[in-house]
C-alpha cells in the first residue's frame, strides 16, 4: 500500500513538473523557488508528524488524530498558497479610479456557503445517529473538509486576482463589444448547438460495459467477504443498484447541462471586454496567461455566425485539456481585429494568433 501511494505521489509530481515546464511562465528562478518550497513543506510535515507521535499527545489517540487532521489541512492550504504565489506571482495593478468588481469571488463564496451548509447538516447527523454510527457522518464530513478546504482557499485567492484583472480590463480595455438583446439570444442558441455537436451523443455501449464490469467485480469480491450467500447477494445487488443510479444521474446531468448553460448564457451580460490581463465574455472572465492555463491559439471563424475562437491549454495535475472559448463579433467591430491581433501577439508570444477575417 505504501508503495502504491509513493508511486502515485511521484507520478503526480512528475506530471505537475512536466506541465510547469511547458508553461510560458516557466523560469529557472521560479523552479528553484518551487524546489525550496517543496523541501520546506517536507521538513514541516516531518517536524509536525514527529511532534505529534513523540509528545505526550501520543497517549490520547483521539486528540492526536484531531490535531493531525487539522495539521494536514493547514499544511495543505499553506503549501497550495505558497506554490501559487511562486508560479502565478503576477497581480494586476489598478488605477485609484478603477472600481474593483467581485464577480469571480461571488461564485467562490457560493461554493463556500454550500460547504458550510453541508458540514452543518453533517454535524447534526453526527449528533442524531446512534453512537456506533457516529463515525460515518464524522468521516464523511472530515473527508469533504480535507478535500475541499485547501482547494477553496486556492479558488478564493485566484478569484481575488481574477477580479483585479477583470477590473483592470474594464478600466482600460483594448476593445469593448456590446450586443442587442435579439443578437444575444441568437448567439446563445448557436452556442448551445455548437456545444451539443462537440460533445456528441451518449455512448451507451461503453456505459453498459462499465456496469457489467462493476457487476463482475462486485460478484468476485463477494466470494472473499466471508459473509453468507444471502448477505452477499443483497450487497452485490445494492452496489449494482448504486452504480446504475449514478449512471442515471450522469445521463440526466448530461442531458440537462446544455440547457443550464444556455440559461446562464442568456442571463449573462451581453458584452465583451478585451484588455491586458484577459477578456470577459459569455459570463466568464479568463486571463491570457496562468501557469496552468494559457492562450494557445486565436483565430476567426468565417462560417456564420462570425466569431473569435480562443483555444487555451489547461493542465490539471498530470493531464491536459483544450478549452475553446467562442466570442461573437458584432458587425460594427470587425475593424478591431487587427489591433486585437497585434496586442495578443505582444502579450502571448508563444500563441498562434491569426485574426484576419476571410
């Protein structure tokens, strides 16, 4: 088990370094800082672990476990903030007259509120269930907090930076495009059709194969459970039912996701902003350059409706995906394309930028 965890950790570190090496923000100085931060985190982890195991707290496993859990959250959160400050050190500078928006932070605050509500419900459940079952809600709540705590801290930090970047873009834009209500509705419908065409139909053969594979694994695993035939049968049926339920939820989410995004797009501000830090359109703000996501290609689609297509390379751990953002071009703003092309080539020299409309 220890070997598997160690191998997973090594592969994750190698994948993260490979992604960092490909980033336009990569530099030897930042890499040395990351190495120093990594060694510091390892030293702190070893010191805290040794302190918890060798002190008088070792006589109380409960207190030791609670303090260890808190230490993991604090070290994970601190390490995450430390790494982001090194890899994405740029923060937009605002003029005194610029108004700071809270668009991105508001989205993260909604998720924090949901996490707090979940933890409160989980705490009430831990108080109401019989004592032998207290471990279940406590374990679930602890796992969710351990998983989401550091991640939400990073999201808050990045949202604050994105709000500053978005404020700088609005205060000093390269271009500002606005759309009439009927144009925006037409664009939202076209965007929905494009997304549906990109994702394609639900692959039922793969889904059925996954359910059958899980069923076989559950059936084989039941032979090693030590329970009776009846108990094994009930457990296997319950597990298969759970897999089918999750599949149905995934299918429902896929079928309704397009409509949800369509309604969100209809409710978004019908305007586009371009600036030094990034752009805002379709209800989203995206910076041009981050260590894990950066502009890869910019082009213009001549097939109606005419739109600006921005492709970003996004890294998540050891994997990477391409994110495509489409921006409608108003008829009166085709003259902005040459300037946008020049600006993007200056700010994103590694990207392929061709905005000549054919």
